[in-house]
């Protein structure tokens, strides 16, 4: 699990220079906490009714958890919220969509759930059981990336049927899937079962039957996408899948496969021709938004600036209508 607590104490370089002073006057940070510098808020934006839009006027802490896929985008936007004046702390735990929705809907310990899949009916019922009604906010779109090491010289594309064989107990060696491929064991690196990425892949490739996927030999699961990246890099016979941002960050060492002859790009995600594109979400609750107005301000900020950050992180913009719908849903919840 990765956890990030974004705090408005000072820039990292300044913290290094003034460590002794800060140690005496600032709260102790956890090992995974990095301080982020505060900066003047962007001028000229009028707040909508019920939501404070100026980060300089927002106080109070915010707790979020969920998808490792959404994590880089959430982290980027939280840092920007802090940079523009927010004076509280934002915690972002990368634990998988399922685990994040459990914290949001079962224990109620978080203010926002980050998810790389839509919330399930059973999770909605869990939310309702603790008095929460989840509000779905569309952030962007991910192209799930199926990747191999650049040392792999035998596979550049795959069909959905080939993916089902490669990632299942139907094949042990690459040659079991295609006789032209090497008689070498397939080494599989896949997200953990709490991951929305895992859920999505099982639905898209295995028609919701996860047993063949989990029963495949030489399969390593991890909720940490960076562990999966390193696993794939370790062998020319390894293969894995994760959110596109993690491929983009390591594109100099990884090859992304075309699926059904289609490579993930802005154009193929926009026109839905890439078969493994999927929406990214944050989930909120009206009661939390009213009890903790800083959460509403944060989400308003996220939905205002997400399109300025989404592609630089490695994802793709949501359709304009979906983003407009998210803004309207947030406003309606606060009012």
C-alpha cells in the first residue's frame, strides 16, 4: 500500500534546510508524508453556491483512499490544491478500488473513495447501511495497458482470446498460446483482487470468471503497480497489466501491446475503439460534503482542473458531458 499525506508546511528543499526548526514547531510527519509548499490561489474564480472555491479560504483535513490507478491523478490534483492555498492535510491511500470503497462504505473512515471501476450494488447497499448515499464523479478515462519488457521480441499485439489464454491456467508456456512463440514459461504480474483494474480485466477478458486467471501458474499479484512494473521488467517472458499512467512513466523500458489491432492513444480512447478503455471515478457523500465543506471544495477544485492535469499524468480526458454531469451532481449534493 502507498500512502501520501500532503501537508502545507513548506517546500521539500526548504524543509531540508530548516529541518531543525520545523522539528521543533511542526507536527511529526509519517515516513510516507512529503510536505508541499503553499502558494497564492488562482484569482478570478467565483465560488458556486454552497462551495468555497478559493483554496486560500479552505481549512480542515481530507481523507481519501482507493484505486492505485487513480492515485497519480489524485496526488497531482491534491498537490495543486495545496499549492494554490489550501491549508489542511490531504491523505491519499493507494489500496485498490475495492478496499477504498470498503473504507468509504463499510467503516466510513474516509471522505472520498477513488475507483477505477463503477461502484457495485453490494457496495451501494453497504454505504446505505451506514447512512451514506454514494455520489459518482467521473474524472477521466484510463486505457488499461497490457505490457511486456522491451527485451521481448515476439509479441506486439494480442486478441482478447489470446489474452484470456495468456493470463489463464490454459497455458503454461508462451508456445501453448501460439506455436510461433517461445517454449518458455509465461511469468504473469497482475493487480491484487481488491483492485478495480483486476475486476475490470476479469470482466473484459474472462466474462467475470476470475478462477482461470487466479489459477494460472507463475502469477504474482500486487496492489502496488510499481511492483508489477518491476516484475515485467525482470524478464523478456513476463507480461502484466495496469493503468496507462504506469506504462507512460516507464515507456522507455516497456512495450504496450495493441489489443485487437488497436494501440491505446488519445484518438482510440476518444472513439472507444481501444477495447480496454475504462472510466475513472471519485465517490463522495452528501452528508460528508455538508459536514466537512473542505471536501466539497477539494472535489470542486478537482473537477475544475482535472482536464489540465489528466494527460500529463498519463490518462485521458473524460467526455465533456460526463464531466459536466459530475459537476452538477456535486453541486446538487451540497445544495
